[in-house]
């Protein structure tokens, strides 16, 4: 497993991390024993970075991770997230930072994260969303800075709002965050224009989520694919989205046919090709996924020729999340 620096945090982490949403049960019914096996399998293969959140099964993901880490001896870095208080998601231009992320609430959430993970300090605490409306007075980040001084939080950052990822660029330039979690994949390449270069300049660690576009970039979906009731993907691929996505994936398959790699391998290698990226966190819910994803680190990098082909698959879908 290859490792990379996580910005200015001082952490050296595995370039393939463990995305902990699925083990919280947000996709399909998930047996805890399978989650435990998956975590051990990933750690056995050199993964030392895990991402989770308060909202992943109402803390279930965090609790499972905490339980597993008590059984391990190696240093494993864990990033978790605190959501805003109830209100519009994503936050609107009229949301007030000190109403959605008041200090008392942030502190209470951090204490809950600590209890769930069974640790005395959180390696990385991320705000689970953001809005440009808070850039002029980023009071939640002031609270996190206090918690860092107190030793409750070692580093902190922002998980970007999917409809406006560049809203965090100013926070990065001003040195107000240690890490950023961003959507970056073969379809969503906008971060390469500004966000990722600024991360390099600002020494902000970059955690990439949705590298497989919620599974579509594994190449396993067809236009007739269905998902169980309650599965997040029913909303993500609502209406004609699945059919449109599958058509685009088929075109990618043609462009990578000469690589000898699977779609998923190419998708992860594409993300890792950008030097600003510290780690990519594909969702993992079983041993097979843990083994397959971890093994990608040992594969050679994509050639410049292949990367150039993949750049042509950039897909601007800013209104994807609006429900249309």
C-alpha cells in the first residue's frame, strides 16, 4: 500500500482509504459482522485511513469502527463528520452559521463522536457541508480551532457541498482548514480547475469521495438495474439519470479497453493521478471490496495518453441534485 502526506497535518496515510458510509447501513441492510470483517481485511492490506460520519447510521458506522480499532495495534487515522442542525440541505444563502453550527451544538457533537469512536481525540473532524454565505464570518471554524487547542480535535476541515464545491476555496486560501473532502471522479473533474491546485498551494489535505460515482464507474450497472427500498441510489439515479449515466460509462469502457484494467481500477487510478490528492475513500462493505480496492494501490499509474482520453469524459451536471 502506497502512502501520501495529508497536507500539513503531519499524517502519512494510505492512498486507498475506507469509506464508512455503507457499514452504517445507508445503502442496503448491512450485517455488523460483515462490516467488522471488511474493516479488518482493509487494515490487513495496509489501509490506515477511515472516513465516517455522525449521519452514517446515526453513529453506527463510528461505533463499529471504534470497536474494530480496539482490536488493532497499528496507528489508524479516522476522519468523521458533524452535520449542521436540522434545516435546508444544502444550506441556503440565508442560513446563518451560528444557527446551523452553534458552538454548544458542535461541542456536544464532538463529545458524541469521541464516545462512539472510543477515543480521546478526533484525528480529523469535518463539517459535513458548507455554504458561501458563511465565508465572511466562518464562526464554526473558530469553534473547531478552539477544540484543536483543547486537544479534542487534532485537525479539522470541510466536506464540500456537492452543488458548490468551490465554496471552500477561500477557506483554504486563508489557512482556516487542514483538510477538505471533495467529490472528484471521471465525471466530476471541476476540482482540477481550481480547488485541487489551491489545496496544493495551501498544503490542505485532500480526501476524495464518490470516486466511483455511487457505483456507476464500476461499470456494473445497466439501464435496468434496480436498488432495494431505502437505498440512497434510488434517489441518486432517479428518473432518467441511470440510463444517461450508463450510456456515458459505456463510452468510457471503449476508451480504456487497451489498459487491461477494470472500470473501478481505472476510476480509482484516475483520482490518484492528481498530485493534490492525499487519499481516495471508496465505500467498502465486505471483504471482497476491501481486498479489491486496496489492491489498486499496487497497480501502475495510468499513462498520460489514457488520462487525456478520460479528461474528455468530464460531465457538468450541476443540476443533478435538484431532482430533475
